[in-house]
C-alpha cells in the first residue's frame, strides 16, 4: 500500500489523477463545483474523493441529478470511492436504479450533492452498489478490465490491512492463520448481522484469544474484537484471502510494524532472517540429536535447519505456532504454544518429547526487556516526555537463583534448568550484551551460567539485525556446552564482531575511582555551586557529558575529596581532575562515541603509562574550556574560563592541574596551531566569534585517533 501524503483535499485529488494516468487512463480533476471530484469521461468512470472515508450516497445522488440533463451520465460504467490509502471501484448500477435511490433522498433534487452526508444513506448506497469490482491501493498498475473480488494479503499491501485490523482490535497473526486455514480448505467466511467473523462451512467463529470455538447454533460468548458493522468493511473482510506460502513472511512484516508497547510487554524483538542463516552454520557444525527453539517467534532460527534435524519449537503466541505448524507440516518437529518460563521443566520434557541424556541443543532469541524500561526499544520522544514503560515480569520462582530485573533473566534461567536436567547438551542464545559486562543486574544469571557451562564461542551483532532495536545497541550470540562445575572464567570469553576478535579484560573502572553512588543511593551535592561532572558509569549512560554545578541526584556528582575512592597518585595532576576529564571524553553524548560492542560496558580508565593518555586529557580540557566560553558559562557558572580585566584562567579547584597538562602536552597541533597556542588565543581574545570555529571538531578527531593509539577500544572491560 502507498498512502498518499497531501496538503488538502484538492491536492489529494490531483495526486490520485496523476497515479491513475500512469496506467494509461485519462482522468481529470473535476471543476468546482461539480457532482464528483475526478473522472475519465472516455471510459465513463466517476469518483468521489474524501481523505479518510467514503461517500457513496453523495456520488450516486450527484450522478442521478446531473444525469437528468446530461445523457452521458445515464451510461456510467464504473463508480469509484477514494480516500488517501485506497480506491474501491464498483460496476455502476443502471441509471434508473440510481435515480430511484436519489429521489428517496430528495425528489426535487434541490439539495446539493455535497450535503448528502448521513451515514444511513451511505450504508444504503453501499448495499445498492453490492460487491466491489476492484480495490486499488495506489501500488502497481490499475487495470479495471479484470475484477479482483478476492484480495490476497501479502507483504506489499499488509500496511493497508494493518489499519483495518487495528480499527477493529483484531490480532493480525491470529486472523491470518485463521484465513490461511480457510483458504487452503476451500472454505469461506461471512460477517453476520452482529458483526462477527464466521466460517460458514464449519460454523466456527474467529476469536483473538484461545477460547474454545463453538458452533453457530450454540455460540453465546462475546467476541474479543469490535463488531464489523459497516457494509464496506464487511465486504472487505469477506473478500480477504492469503496464500499459505506468504504467511511466514507476513509474520516478520507484522513484527516489524507491531507497536513498541506490545514488544516491551512480550519482550519480543525478532531475529531478521539473514542472521538465522549465519547461525545455522554453527548448528550444523554441532550436529545435535534434537533441537529446541523455546521462543521461536516467526521461525527465523529454525527455517535454515528444519530439514536437517529433529526438534521442537514453541512460542507464547498461538497465531505464530499455528502458522509454523502448517508451514512445516511433514517435518519431524513438534510445535507447541506454552509459556516456557512458567511451565514446569518436567512438563516441557514431555511436551517437547525430549529424551533424557540426548545430545540436545537449545537455540533461541529469548524475550528481553527490563521491568522498568526497555531502552533498546525507546524512541527519543518517549524518553523526552518520560513515558512509563513499566512491564510486569512473572519469574516463576527463577528469580531466587538467577536474579530479577529483566525478562531475559528467567527466560535464559529456564533454559539452563532444562540442560541441567538433561545432563548433556549445548545452550545458545541471543541476549543483551550487558549480561557479559559484569553488570549488577545480571550477576546471578552470569554466575550460574559460567558455573556449569563451558564457553565455546560468542558473536556480537548490531541491533539493526533485530526488528525495532536501535542500530547502536549490541546483541550477543553465545554458544555454551554443559560441563558441571567447570567454572568458566569470565576473562576467557571472546566475541567476534565484524571479523575482529574482542576479548573481555578485567581493568580499573571509572565508577570505582570516585562516588556517583554510595550503596544503592546516588551521592548528593553537599556544597552549593560546587564544580562537578555528569555521571558516566557506563558507555551508554544517557545524560549529556559536561562539567557543571548543582547536579540533580543521580545525574552527576561533585568533584570533591569526600567523593574520591581511589587516588591514582599521578604527580601534578589531581585524580579528581582526571576522573572529571575522562567522564566527558568517552561514551554516549561525550566527545568520543564508543563502538557498538562497548555500549553495555562500564567505562574503564585508560593506560596511564602512555603519553597519549595525557594528551587526551589536555585536549579534553581545552574542549571543555571552549564549550564553556561558547555557551557563556552555562554549565560551570563561572568555574571554568577567564575572568577580570587580566583574563585570569580558572578551572575550578583544578587550575594548576590543567596548566600542567597544557605546559607538558600542549604541543599537539590542530591545523598547524598548537594546543597551547589555542589556549593563549582564547585568553587574549574575549570575543569567541573571532576565534576559529572548528577547534572543537579538530579536538574531537584528535581524541578519537589517540584512543585508537592507546588501544582503548581493543577489549570489553569487566569489573
């Protein structure tokens, strides 16, 4: 479907004419006033255009009124009703029938056609027109010579049908399964007088939920969608069909267009199909006896391997399972519809037909998302307005052993329990990268995983490979082999990212050097207007990175001695200055953006044995100074900059430390000008508009290069 974007109704009419005429028609926009909006007089086609609805009574009345004096309008061939996203064409009734309909509205024809707007009249007009001849959604060639009484849903037109399903609160995946089954068995549906969808061959009603269907004779329960009462939508639903081969592709289309609120509740971020193909090579290499996909979704992970292995696939969405069961009928696979997390482990063995001690492989992209927020699916607007994304998680008792806070924790915890019960096999899964970065919320899960599972290999993918996940978010895929009490060392893990091997490494972390928080509470500012710096515990910490004053609790902390935890004891440079400068140097909304694979990791300290590290600190200090001058001391409130007639330099309580950095590392060149020369220029010239405007950009480029020189991004830091 191609929805037409328009400025006003006249603009919509002009654009429809242009689209029609690319198929060889000779449509014109009607003059104003006229009984219709666009027409092709040669082919005798007349259309009424409304941006968001149809007005058949208005058009029929207009044809009747004009036909009294214009004989050409007594032989109309097609009538069209158009809106911004579709056109419905009908074979025109005989003029006498149209005339009789119009006379019931106004026998004298004194009413202008544009005043015929009553919904009851439009409903009667739809009944008069009968079944549509063709529905056209502004995509592809328009051909009115052949009817399209049946409308097949496919990937190209699904967006159009999505708006219809949403209007009636119909679960698209369930309905498509229902329709596919009906079409494959040469059956038909009707919309009864109560607006319910019913299979006229079996008497079974469509429902969104799993409630047992009953026949038309004894059905008394209420439907769980809005009744379809309008004549035009009844006709549309009764003409819908779908080819079985299109169904699975549509599942991915449904997932891509599913509202983010629904994704968060279900924790569902589907794997795109090309990732499934890549992972299939790993599965084939392992050659398991039996494969389990407990959160199968649209089936991207099993599709490349289903012909080669036996197995079971499960999803909480019955619609998806029904489709996959039909798609892969005849293969040696079991398809089930249960909540993996809340179903007892021993019951899953029976349901999935797992033989104990078999060479089992579990492979999956489990649901994930924290109980309070899922930043991986957050839109900028939602963050800005502070929209709540609270989601209830049923841990089914798994939180005692594996922890809580993210849906992925019980999801993976349950899979660990299955493999442990089987006493043999491999476990492989996609997950947020934070699990392996030593993040507090995942410690219990990670501890239990590495206790009894030997690490085989790991991969990092960009979030762009998963529907509706930010491309800046890393998603890991790891493969593990059950080996009781093997106690895998976290530092032995490695990840392949874009043909690079990224290791994990224990290294000093910025958050451990000084206090953002004490225990579970963030530190509070003790001195009003004291210089501090924005919080930067993790590379993906969302707030802007800058020096400032009076930070709100949790957004930053004072650069005060009572917040110092570990003194680096570097001569002439205060440790708090180093922590402050590094806090604005790296990470999200800092000077240097981090690589994707670092996103969930804690910010680590650099190697202080290298001169380039101190060059970065010197560059950062001038970057901060420039930022303050450009923004009229907006952040530091006068703590950083030049003051008085003599332009005395100050950098809070760290002026001497910054001077030392500039005196010893100010030789770095920016377009032929040394960093120290830039500092002296800023001191001499109070009018920043007269200073080279791109110094900050040049500093940023230098810092990025020097971070590579000190190999800062060569490993993922862990506590």
